């Protein structure tokens, strides 16, 4: 499956995505909580292709969105676009998404409690940055992005769509990186 097709289906043809997912397994829907059905359909090539496309979107779309919107904002804003902060936030977002995705595949049942604990630690991180001289801005931006990446997966766990997670990544980048 092409990741761009998956992206198109997520935003413009959710019923097509639902039909495709239901053809793979009856418990799979447009939320794409693939870790719940992996034991039953792990050998299905359509399931493997869907997982690859999903993973590729999660790991590349925040960077692509940053480059696209950052380029447009650089032209529109008189002060320019804060590329350093944007890329640090996206790096943190990608780390948080990859970490959460990996945990969901292994520990889907009890991950929510650990993610809440981890979010508390990460949101407390910027307060600890005061004690590390010279690295305050860099560490804070990575931690902010990481926190939003983890929150995106909490959104998925609570049965809100996968497309909202992608949309959250773009909104995170736009609103957190203005100079």
C-alpha cells in the first residue's frame, strides 16, 4: 500500500479505508489500531503493507509538514520561521511517536499508565533544564515535541482516529515554533 494513498483515505475517504481494513480483519477499522489484530493476521501481505504505510506516515509526515509549512511561513512572515526550534520539536515528536508505537505493539494493555507517568516526567523536564547551563532551549524543544508525540498516541488509545494524530503533529509544529 502506498503511504500517500493511506493519507488520502484517512482525510478524504474514511469509508474506503474502513472497507479496506475490514477486508483484512473484521475488528480493524479506520482507527488503524493494528496492534490489536496482529496475532490473527500477521502473515497477511495486506496487513504488512498497511503497517509499513502507517509507520512511514508516522515517522515522515511531521518532517514533511514542517518543511512544507515552514517554507510557506518563511515567505509570509516578516521575521521568518524559526527552523531550529521547528526541527527540534519535530525530532522530539518523531521520537515520541516511534517510542509509543513500539510500546503499543508489545504492551498495548498496560501502556496507558506508563505513558501518563512518562508524560509527567517529560513535562517536568523543562523545569530541570534550568540546572543545565547552555542547553535550555534545545532540550526544552525536544521534550515538548516528545510530549506531543506521546500525547498523539494517547489520543489513538482512546479511540480517536489515526488521522487526528497526524493532524496534531502538523498543529504542534505550526503553533510551537513561531519566532
